[in-house]
């Protein structure tokens, strides 16, 4: 199959608005679970997930945490300007960004841009200790995003400096998906985060993980399921529609990943196969193979040079596109050796990988995921994983009252 020539119109289906879940079920692990296993479909509830997984397998979670990425400024004219944080610019490292004090820069989308000319936006923040002034200055257009320079300072001199994380917690709003067609509510601060979220950086939740509760995690442990975490910060590009007729004209967004040494060791202990929780975990795990190939070819590469390009997996020789299990593990071992050589405890890299029909999965053996939008790259990934059987799965979900998208129900897919 020529993946570049896939027509996105072939991945359309009718999704009535009433099937889009506006809020999650309570408790969250009582969502429905569609179990697709080698062509057979069954219905269950998410709290029984462990019953459908092979004992001794490895399940990998994305532990990213959604930040309150929407910041509103009101001009003296009354015009409301929304700044939507996309990616740290200076400092570029996520961890450094959230502990920085006084100033920083982000790449952002800007709402009501025509009302914001050259002037500096300001707003005040009241804290227990007093008042802070926050300013936003619009920089140049970089790609499709604007660089926005933020500064914040106390209006009196005795305050201890606030971190940018504290600024966001105080003035930012959680960016729930636009298709929910509602304002963010207080409940979203809890329900739009996974119970295992740890590392701040996403502007959208890895929604497959929203169904997990401490009870479900405990049941996985009782069933002998090994658990491991990685980090991929989900960008706004996850909602980017495919506007081109064929996939060749669609540019995938780049996302930053962090994979610890322990995760690579766990993969090797499990013959480099895993159950992925969510499409973000899939993209990270599958990207590891191609990063491993790079360091096998040249172990002097930097983390930046390990970036996986969108079409890279489809342009490699057949021998690397259809590897044996040992060849996959060799690539993961090469990454582990590269970390050793560079005295690093974690791999920080990026991926632009697109997974669509024609792709052969190297590491992911099972997938926990929600039901995705029509004509989306996420639906293409599901089609690739189920070897084209997404129609049957989605028709069953629609005819059996499953709830769709971020706050909707879940599925466990085994090709």
C-alpha cells in the first residue's frame, strides 16, 4: 500500500453530536470497553480490563500532565485576546520552563489576533502576598505559531519570585477539546487528567488513560501485568484536521518525548513488545525503533538528530521495515548503549511519525484507545493497527451506544 496516496475521505463516518461525550462517566472506570480480538468483538466495562490481558505482559502509559495553557488578556478597549501555549521556546526544555522565574517565551496560537497590534498586553494577578503584573509581548511568526514573550514582576519589591508553573496555575485555564463546545468547568481540572499524570507539558490529555483508577491499576498488578511510563507532551496538533485530499499533503506535528533507561530495560525484558495505553504511547514506542536504527548507524548522533521524520518509516529498506523480533530488540539495546555512552538516565527526543495503513508495528502488540474523530490521523492509526477493520469496530460502537472522543468510552484492540 502507498501510504502517501491514502485518501482521507475513505476514513469518514457519521458521528452525531449526541454521541460525543461532553462529560466523563462517574466513576471513570465504569466506562464501556469494546474488546476487539483478532476479528471478534465483545462488550465489557473498563474495570474488567485486566481480564483481557495476557499475564506477564508489559503495559506502557503516558504520564504527561495537561497544563492550564489558555491565558486571557483584556485590552483597554475591551477586546479579549487569548494566548494558547503550544511549546516552550526559551527555555526550550519543559522542566526548566516551569521553574523559570521572571520571564520566558513560548510558541503560541493567538485568538482575536487582529485586535492585537504592537502593544504589550498586561494583566494583574492577586496572590496572598499581594499583586503581580504579567505582560505578554508578541514576537515574530515562527512556522505557524507566534513567539510570545512573557514577563512577570511584583508591584512591590518584597515578594519572592513566582515560577512560571505558579503563574499558569493562577491565571491559566485548562484547554478542554474544542469539539466539546462548552467552557472549562472546575470538574475538568480533575477529570481531564489521568490519575498517574506527573510531568507537566501537554495542552491536551492522553485520553485513553482517563479511564484508569487506582483500583484498575491494582487489578493489573494482581494479574501480573508489568507497568511502565514514558512521557510524550501532547500538542494542539492532535486536533489538527487533515485538509489535503491525500496524506502526502498533510504535515504531522512534532511532539517531544522522554523515555527513561528503565523503560528500555523493561522493553528488552519483554522481548520488545508492549501494550500501549493511547496513541501517544504508540507513537513514542514505535519511534524508539527508528531512533535505535539511527544510533546503530552512527552512535555519535545527538538527541536532536534522533528526531523521527514523518515519512521516515516508509522510506527505509524492506529489511528494516519488516524486522525480526531480534532486530527490534537490537535497536532498543542500541538506544540503551547510547544512553550509557552519553551517561544519560533518560532519552529526550522528538517524533513526527505518522502511523497509517501500510505501517508495520514493531513494538506495540495491543492498544487501549478511545474512539476518534472521522478523517483524523488517529483513526488512520487505528485502521493500521486493526489491519483495516476499523469500520466493523466503529459500526459496533455506534450501534451499541458507545460514547465517543475524549470523554467517551474505551476499546482494547488486538490485531
